[in-house]
């Protein structure tokens, strides 16, 4: 293990010790292990997609927290395209952010689309979808049920930064058994700052104590141990979000250089739904939607995932000539 990796690992272990294991994580970790074992035996490729923002609590009994803009669109949409390409997918997402399939029904109010179906000559009633909404619901439901029948999708939830980091590590370690068949697509918007447990007040911060001054510490970067130690043979894609266009390419290249993984997808906050840049060791490739494609509802993730799948295929064939 290199000195740099040793250092990062120590930093990260300290983070996990400081921030006790969140309760629901063990169950999610076991589900992930079982899912990965199943797909290892069936010979499938597995994509691990992270999605949504992380919550950083300000109080032990949390009333307030720091959040970010991410709605989890990139991860949810990309998951559907990975499934279409035949991948099994572990979708690690922030609770209440967008999910694959149900995102298509996001504009519908559950109670407005249902009606009671009273069965003649009986006291039993059932609930059915109103006929106007049937085509839309049926379409999504059929695809979802087909995917779930094949055990192709596992959805795991996190809320806080600690939960995210814990599950990222646990799933990555489990994925390492798949070698180059594992693909990590890290689209979550992870907080760079947090308050360690021992510096966090237990109870709600009182405004009667005057203006609030916060001191946040840096979250250890997980990319180094992830790429070098947890899943060294996997195909890893990280994302780089910027708001200043002049920094996008240089920051993406810097990330690739620093962590030595396979692809960085760079995107700008304002234009992220219509253009991204895919940066690898040898090239920068802009992926864009034309005005016509935008008007037809083409999703940029369909193009990003196609490109990633091609690259992953090449990566696997280089490894196993
Ligand atoms: O969810 P949407 O609203 O659809 O938006 C999608 C998106 C803009 C969030 C997505 O496309 C995106 O760019 N995600 C990454 C944004 C980001 O916060 O990047 P970053 O610069 O903080 O981190 C860069 C990479 O390092 C990320 O892949 C992250 O997984 C990783 N990281 C981050 C923090 C940390 N402590 N350790 C890490 O390794």
C-alpha cells in the first residue's frame, strides 16, 4: 500500500470511528452482498450508481442540517439506461430523491389517480387506477416488474453523509469480487464539509444564544482508497460539478490524474441536462443534445451511458484478451 493510500485510509478510518455506524446500514450492506453474489454467479456486469445529495447534521438530535441542490435526476435516469444495456444495478440514493421508474409518475398525485372499485353482490372493494392514467402507469409498472423479476435492480437508501460514506465503502468492497465486471458511477453530490460528532451540540441550537458561527471540517476524499484499495480492478467513473466554465476541463483532468481511475464526467450546474464532457486519459469528448433532441425529450443520460458501456466493454476486453 502506498504512503498516500495509507494516509487516506487512516483519515477515513478516523472518520468512521468518530461517526458511529448508522443503524440501517448493516441491513443494506447485507442486501448488497447477497445481490452481488447472485450476479457474480450468473456472470452479469454490475453497475453501482450513487445519486442525490448528502445531509450534514448540525445537531445530534437533528433539527437542522446542511444540504445541496442535487435532486438525483442523473443517477435515477442513468440507472434505467444501465438496466436497458443488461447491467444489474445497485442504486444507492438519497431518500426522497428521484428514483428510476417512479420518476415518470412524479407529476401525478397518488390519491387523484386511484378509484374504489366496488365489487357487485359483495362487501369487498378494491382500488384501481383510473382509466385515464392506466396507459402511463401500466407502461412504467410493466418495465419495473420485469426488472424486479429478474433481480436486476437493488435500491438502497442513505440520508446523511455518514450513511453515504459507510455504504459506499461496504458496497465497493463487496463489488471487488466481480473484478472488471463491476462499474462504479459516482453521480452523488457529496458534501465536502461536516461537523464531527464530538464538536456537534446534542440538542437544538438556540437562537437566543445569538448569531450562529459554524466551523466545518473537511470530509476525507474517498476516491483514493476506493480506486486503489477497495475496488482496484473495477471501472470507475466520477463526476465533477463546477459553476465556472473555465475550470471544468482542468478540474476534471486533475481528478483523473490524482485518482488514476477511468473516466471523469464534467458538468456545469446550469447546463448539466444538455451537455457534459467525458474526460479520459487520452481524450475529452463533449456529449451534447441538439435542440431537436431536447424537444423530443431525449435524455442526455442515454448518450452518457452508451459511451460508458462502450468504454467498459473495451476495458474488460483489454483485461481478458
Ligand atoms: O442530481 P442532479 O440534480 O441530477 O445533478 C447531477 C449532479 C450535477 C449532482 C452530477 O452530475 C454530479 O456532477 N455529481 C458530482 C458532484 C460533486 O459534488 O462532485 P465533487 O466535486 O464534490 O466530487 C467529485 C467526485 O469525488 C464525485 O464523483 C464524488 O463521488 C467524489 N467524492 C466527493 C466527496 C468526497 N468526500 N469524496 C469523494 O470521493
